[in-house]
């Protein structure tokens, strides 16, 4: 039957019947795997990968949220993470929830693998007011400009079987399909199922990086694909729809392989600059601020590029007066900049902000 965007889509089970051995695709896989191998190796050289990933994951969270037209800035997000949740502005709150969902998903995945439980946990963190269940009603995807329905996902009653099939596909190690190709196929399938009433795009992008960890391509959730998708948003949505309407897997898979390649290069450079900043800050404090220097202080200023005396006090286990003294000394030395927002006195790691703001 020809594709009709108004009819609920009769989505085929995985794996798809498609030729995955075309030379153009294989060449792109080789290039992407090489860059991802370097990215994976690079994280092993980090003194504290989880620490140094923190600013990078905030950047990914911002880019992923922008795809859903949730607009804010990196500095506003970093400021708002220091405020109580009821004082955070909605866009910043959404970005921070994405950050939390990445890390919660990573921890959940290590315990339960890529199962329905992990997927539901991710969506629940993203949207804490949701039921934490798959949708029970029909939904549709609109063209953002014309408001016309361009795709109607499968009926709700079919979601459990489709998600069970997707889970088996992602966790089946015996299939002779490259993990990058499987990742892209699984991403299309998840978005086509559209299992939730909201949060499908963000959940699907988090699942991609967790799948790459699950398959051994990465050790940590370090491939931040949202920047590439955000820069090519129209093409991304067009190619997703063409898989559904025309069976055009080839162009979609080529697009995704290029995305893995470009984002691996970009993420590697970002992490390199963050690590370089970490060691430069450490050396400077050791040399010029010996009395206040500690490894914990350096790590706090990297983990929280915007910080308050209260937050630093909690991170270091020192009194507010001591934490405030440290921050003022580093501000006077030009390492930090300070600003006030209402009752909050914020201190900004200027160099790190300039790195993650690029």
C-alpha cells in the first residue's frame, strides 16, 4: 500500500530487508569507526572521565533540546543548575533534565542493559510529570510550519510488540550488522514507533549513545550527535520520513554515518580542550595559589564552570567563608569572573565557558 501520512503506520519488524554492503556505506563506516576508536581511546587518557564529561554533556543537552525548539544558552543553563528547581526557568530545567537522563540512563544501562526498563527510566527523568509508560492514545507528527500531519505512528496497542522487537534487535550480538548501522536503524525504528506522548526525540538521541556504549564502540556516553542533527535538522527529518514513505534506507544511513564521523571528531576536540584547560588550571593553582590549592578545588571548577560559594562549600566540605575566600582570590587573579543574579553570587570559569560555548 502507498504511504498515507494520515493512516497509522504499519511498521515492519527489525531487521529491515535492505542491502547494507554498498561500498559508499562501508567506506563511511570505516572512517567513522576510526574516529570513534580515537575518541574511545582518548577518554582513557583522562584523569577523571566522568568529571571532564560533565561540561560536554551539558553542551549535548543544550543541542538536543534546541532540536525540540527548547531555546536557552549554555551560561543560563549552568547558572540555573545552581538554583532550587522551583526557581529554575523552564527551558534551563528541560536541558538539565536531559543531562540527568543521560547519566541516569548510563547507570541504568550498566545494571539492566538496553531494556524497556532503561528506556522508560530515561523518559521518566526527561518528563517527571509523565506516567512513565508507553502512550495509550494515537498521536501524529506535524510539519512545524504548515501544521499538516506528515506521519502517524503505529497504533498504541502494537507498541509493546514493536518495542520488544527493537530491544531484541539492539541486544542481539549475533547479527552480522556493524554496530554503527544497527545504531542508526534502531534510532529510526524508535522514532517511527514514537512510543511516548512526549520526549521521543530526546529519548531516542540518548539511546543512540547508550547503544554505542553497549556495543563496545565507546566506554562512556561521549558521542554527542545532537550538534550534527541540529545543524542539519531539515535533512534529518526528511530522510527519516523517506525511510517510511519510500524505503530509502541508503541516504538515511549515509547521513548518519557522516554524523558519527563529524561528531566524533568534534567531541574529541572538545574533550581535548577541556582536559587542556583542566591541567592548565591545576598547574596555575599549584604555582600561584599554593595555600588554597587542592585537586578537589580544581575538579569543582571544571565540573561546575559556574559555581557559588554554597556549592563549592558542599563540594569541598569546607565552610562558606572558606569557599567564598577561595573564589574571591581566584577572581582577583583573573581566573574567575563574578556576577550577581538576585540573591545569588556566581563565579564563572571564563576559559572553560569559552571552550564549551564554541
